[in-house]
């Protein structure tokens, strides 16, 4: 009886299996590949007067096949688009009149497919941006990094037709802000490589194994976090970058007019669900891009990149005190160390400054140097102040400079702690070089700037970075320069024992940048108004920059 039951049970299982297989076969359906694939195209703007189109390079490609579910359009540069409608508008960006063969794959049930191709003939694209290609790739290959030391290297603002639609008005990351947590520090490991390959631009992203994901996209990497976070993600492989006319709400005066589109869902280090980035600014060593978040068209993200690796060069060690002024005396600044500069220079010291420099405005008392800017009429000027330098009394090459300072207040004040190449009289600025350790303007109270001026990057086009530092006029901060043949770094710290904040880093070179590899001297001053100081507050009467000490180590 038990044997009979066992046989009956086995028969029943086989019967159920057979029925189940029949049901599966029925639900899977016919596996015949899509048929009757028909392809077509229309050149946008084509007319009797414009047989090659309107110059946009756009073509509308259509595909239809019986039994097709999705279509994949593969272009000559290896990029592709996929959709279910069978219609795609593609912009071809090679300048001039060209023909393009497009391969189309129609997919049906179970992965079956039918392939065909069509040639788009004599399509005109008038868009060409060789300057961006050169700056992006250097004519060969160029590596870009997040400008971690620059305020606003990651930021967000509204994507709106009116108002602030070209800068990060809602949020700007502070220098190295993301380095402080393991959930965000991966951002600064990104290396973005752009390579000119004939008429194409290739792109690769080395993320060090992890990508910084926007909270709305953590699921792409299998995460479930509710905040932005770093997750393991594979970015290997090479993408193709197409340069196109920008398609955004940004006014022409605030953009280069060019946008980048990355193939195969390529992105620029911070995953926000887009592959299109508008280039707002680009130089040989700095790039600002804007991108609209993929799942929120109201958000525009801003990224700033540099060609300098934020972690590339360790600080040289300079610990031997070579020169200092502790200002532990009373009266005028020590004349064996300082020379007072008098007057307004040429055209307001070349900056349209409003003050007249007098020796009397610099005094030492109670352990600090005080450079006082005053609203007073003197020698035809409405303001007085002081400017002092160490030229021919202490000139030096390389080292660490530490200056402990409390900054003045008032709109229009422009204090500076800076250095000029000692050969400035025979090698005209900017070829002599200028190193601005710290500059501040009273019209932007809690922002400090560190800047390099040299041929090709001077004045309004100088190589500069800034940092937001609270309380710069409430108490003393320490501004530091680390300068060697290999690197120039600028820091600010609250006290001698607190951790420094990196404001800027620059890769030095005795061959590429000879102007940063000879003797310099120190200059302290407080300017009024001018190109950077801006409008002077009508209520301003006087304010002083106080210096506790200046020390040079080598």
C-alpha cells in the first residue's frame, strides 16, 4: 500500500510539473523576432533654401517593426540611445556637412531582435568650439580634479527662468567640506580624464572605487540611505563627450554657450542622474559647470574643477625661524625691517585706490602693529592709510610665512598681506610674480582670498581661491603660506594649535613658473575702495588692521 501511494505521489508531481511547464510556455508567448523593420529620418530645418538643415546638426530618426518593444539607436562614435517609441532626435556635432550611418536594433519578447541601418546624408552642423576642446584636453590628455580648496566647488541653486540661475545661491560647499566624513570624502578622490582622439573627445572617471551619490539616486548603487553618501560603484570604461550649443535658462553673458553630453550615462563625479553639463567658465586650469538634477528639474548643481590634485603634494617642512617681527615695542614700525611707502602711486597703485598712504597711519603699541585707514582729507585725497614693505631689508625664496592678524571692518576697506617679486623694477608686473597670502574686502565681511598673479593670470583673471571664515574682525586669525619649488599652499587657522583650513593649492615648477622661484618681499597695507575694495560706506570713519606677529620659517 505504501509503495502504491509513493508511485501515485510521484505520478501526481510529474503531472503538476507538466502542467506548470505548459503554463510557462503559454505565458512566454511567441519568440519570433520583430519583423518588417522600417527606418527613416528627417533633417531638422531642411528646406529648399537649406537642403542640409538649419545648422543645428539635429536629425529626427524613426524606427518601426512589427512585434518590437524597444529600439536602440547606435551612432558612429559608439554612443547610443534607447526608447520604446522608436523616435529620437539626435544632434551630430562634427562641424560642416557630413553623412552618418546609424544602426538600429529592434528588440522583441525574450530578447529577440532585428537589426538594420540607415545613412543620414549631408547633414550640416555649424557648431564648433575648438577653444573649449583645447582647454578641456590640452590638445592631448588632461586630468581634472574637484577644486576642493575653493569655496563653492559643489553648490546648488534654482533652475528658473528668472532670478539667480547661474550661481549656487542656495548652498556652497566650504573648502574641503566633504573631506571630514567617510560618507562624503570619496568626492575628492575623483580623477576626470579628457582625451582628444581625432575629432572625438573621450572621457574616463577614476572614482577610487566609490561615488558620492545624491540622496535621490543611492538606489542606483543598491543603497537605501536618505542622505547623500559614498557608495561602491564601478565607473570603469571610456565614454564619449559631445560638445553642443547650451540648452538652458542661463543668459549668454554668464556661460560659454557650450554644454557637454557624456555617452553611456557618464557623469562628472557627483551622481545627480544627468549626463549633460553646461560649461559656464573654462580656463587652462579651472572649469565651472552647471547641471540640472535628473529627477528634479528645479535644481541646478554647480561643480568647480581644477587641474591641481588637492592631495597631490605633501607640505615641505619649514620649522627654523629665519626672520620675524613680534611688534613687542612702541612707536613706529622697526625701520631696520620695514620701509614705509608714501602717496597714491600711479592710478591708485594701479587699482584705482582712493587712499593716500602716510607713515603716521602705521603704529606699534600694546604688542601689535596697527595700520589704520581713516576718512580724512589729506593732500587731495579723502582717505589715508599705510603701506609698508621689507624690500632690500628682508627678501627671501621659499619657506613658511605665518601672520597673526585681526582685520578691519567697514565697506570699502581692502586689507592685504602679500608678496612681490624682488626684481619688480627690472621685470615688470605681472612677470615679476605676486603672491597674495590674504586679501579681504569689508563689503564681503567673512570671506578671505588667496591669489597668485603671473603672466596670463593677473588682475581680474588672477588664479584665486576664497574661504568663508567667521569672525575675521572679531579676533585674531593666523594666515599661512607654504612655498617651495614644488607647491604653493595657503592656509588659515584660528590658533597656533588648531587644524589649518586649506584655502588654495598651486603646483609650482621652476621651468613652467619661474616667477615663483626667485626672491620675494613682504607687503602689508589697507587700501580703500578701488577695483577690489569697491564702494566705501558713507558712514565709514576709521578702522585698523592689527598684526600680532609675522614669522618666516625655512
